[in-house]
C-alpha cells in the first residue's frame, strides 16, 4: 500500500509566496500542468486554506477585545488602537483580512476543480480508502469556503450608496487575473445563501469527530473540519444574520435556522458541557482547556505551537512579561457573584470593599487582579506595587505594565516560565469552535425566535436550559436563583444571555462583532481602577474613566478595503467610509 503524504515542509513551500489572490503560483520545479496532475500538490491547495485559519485568538496584533470596552492594550501605536473613530479608516484598517481570505478561497476553488476529478488518486492501492479520503476532502473544502466567506462577510458587509445591504464578491470557481475588474459585490443575502449551501453540502461528507486509529477519521486528523463544526458555524452564521444590525425582514427565520443548526450539533455532541474548568479557584484553572489538544470542549482547534509567545506578551512584568492585554473595570464588573447575581442587583452579595471576593469562577480564570495568586506569587497592581508602573522591584514601567489595574489571565499557561534562567515553553491549542459557543448561540437565537422557555422542535432544550448549563459548568451556585428569577421575561433573558456571551467568550474574538450586530452603544466610557494602600494596609479602590470612544453611527459596519475599491471599480464602498 502506498500513501501520499503532504508534509509541513511542502505546505510551507506552497504558502510562503506573497501572491495576489487571483494569481496562483506553483512549485518552482513543476509547470502548471504537471502540478495540477500531482495529487500532493492538489491536496496542498486544501492545506493552504487550513493554514490561513487563525492560529491564535490574538491574531489581530493582540486580542480583538482590546478594540472594545473589555480591554485595552498597553502599546499606544498598536494597530488595534486604530479602530478608534479618529484612526479607523478604509486605508488603515487593522481588521482587513481580505487578501488572506481570498487567497484561501481561491486555493479551495482550485482544489474543488482539480482535486475532485475522477482521475485523481490521493491514496493508492485501496480504492475504498481513496474514496473515503476524497469525500472527506470534499466536505472539508466546502466547509472551509463557507468559513472564509463568513469571515469576510462579518468584516466587510454594509450598506453602500444604493442603500442595499451588500456583501463581498462571490468567487466559486477559478478566475484569471483579467476577471478581477469585473467582480462586483454580491448582496449580503447572496453571500449568506452561498455559505449555507456550502455548509449543507459539506456536512454530508464529514465525520462527527476524529478519534481512534483510522487513517481517515482517526485522532491523528484532529484539527480538520467535522460535521459538528459545520452545524456550529451554521448556527453562528444564522445568528448573525438574524441580528438587529442587518435588519433583514426575515430575521425571525434566521434565528429559527440558528436554533435548528445548534440542535443538530447537540444531537451529535450531547447537551452537557464538559467540566473543563478544573480547580477554577487556583492558578491552574484553565490549563485543562487551552493546553490540552484533546479537550472535550474543543469542536475544532488550531495548534498555536510549543512556545511562550503569548505568555511573553501578556505575563505581568514581575513574571518577565510585557503585560500587553489589560482587562478593564467594565469587564470585571460584568462578572456576577458566585451565586450568579449581577453585582449591581439588590440581592447581590457583592461587597465593594472586597470587590474580588466571591465572584463567578470564570473571573479568576480570566483576569489577574490585585492580590491574585499566580504561579506561586501574588500579583500587586496597587500604586507602588511590583506590577504597577514604576513600582517596587523596578520591573514594571509604562511600556510593560497595566493601564487599567488588571492583567490578562485567560490563555496564559502556568507551565511556562519566562525567567531567562529557566525559560520553558508549553503547547497551546486555540478553539476555532467550542461547545460553549453552541449553547450560547442556541440560547440567544431561541430566546429571540420563541422566548425563554419554548422548545418547538423537541430538541430537549430551551434558551433557559442552555444558559443554565453554561452557568452550571462555569461554577455558578446551584440552584441558579437569579436565572430562575428572570427565566420568564424575554427582555431580561436577552440581557443575561448577552452578558453570559460576553464573559464566557471574552478574548475569543466575538465581542467586537457582537456589540455591532446588537446595535449596542459603542461609546461607553472605558473604566479602570487605581488602588491606593491606606495607613492601615487596606486597599482603597478608585474607579475612573481612561477614555471615551467616539465611534460614528456608520462604524457599526466596517470599511471595504481601500485598495480593493481602487483596483476593482465595481466594488462599492460602505456608506460613511
């Protein structure tokens, strides 16, 4: 038996060149015709698309939450700071992934055209195995095309001068460079329909998960698309489409479709969330999730590598880090108390004199606060403390320490040591999709479409049930009294669902787009805390405004890329940009 294996070295060779997305480049030693008849090269088109997936949640030059009220970044010239009203422009858009996505889409289209021919054999010596592998590749290709079109749609959709809601150019086959000037924007709905068609097709060819020793669906294939990933992406896509921002006249149908897609995912993955938040009260709480490639929470994941880059960027300075990501007081206040009540609720047990005590366990896994225990040390962000700019020990300065009184905890491995005398690394795994999101997608869409307590399709779950499971897994005290109090009120449930989404998925790239699709206030002041230690050694907490954004209404939609609009006259710009 002879198996054709496409190695990482070959993949790097195919993806290294900086090509225009309409101009394919092939291996130097092969001409085009030879390349397209080589199964290894053809499979490389698919692998190139996988390589274009983000390999970390901080792939925007930092976490996208740093362009929201959830966090700030401590580098003034960081590109995420350019999403402010004064600097966010079509010419300098830090969210522009146009070229990367269209290169991936063209690679996928090449694979579909050349890899699915009857004369292409990926696995020689066994016709049945080759057929199974080819079908899996086919499902992966259509899934990936849907993924990249949705990524483009959420970034670049908007109303142009015609007043119509527009999407991006649709390319579903190979095009030569001469076709570029003729490509118009498709409408939002046309792109949406293409995404749904691709996902509905892909799901027929993909396994539920990769496990065991099978060459086709075994554990060694982890990271590839699955049927559960298809349903999860569809639930996300339709949830967005049903949101207020897009104003579709059939938004109700979109939410229903999101409910049904999430229901299909539940049927395959179950309706109970895995307890990945082990030992949440101490410094090892989240390692079981993001340093474990086999975590049952992960539906589809990327390997971020065996390194300490994210720790070097985000460890506090006394831990030999640069303290880049600084959660805000806004985000800290979004976490409820351990019994699930918002901190400003009349029945809350929150004590402003001890603001970090008795909080939702997810708070301790997300934020490093003054007094937090981390890697056998105590974080000190009080004025003069070791993690405060210019504080004791001399490690902290204005370039590597917090602007808000807080540091990031989420994603940071306790296995890593940045001390030059004992430098150690850890493997990092980042979710493309995870189970917690499916529950949150379902809860939001079901609440909007049917209300808090309906289960019209016999899925066995209501919006309230989905949120109850998210909060149970998080460690909220049971029974969940606050959830029970709001469980019959659609508006109150909407508020709770949105807040649960904010804290559960923070620093995972969702909140920036959630704020916009919900048409929330983008100009809420960004708040920080300054902690002074009084003469009795007790902390005094002073909350103040760091800055207030000044987004304009048209910035609920982002800009089309400036140079694409110049290069392709048929591409219209979104209003205001």
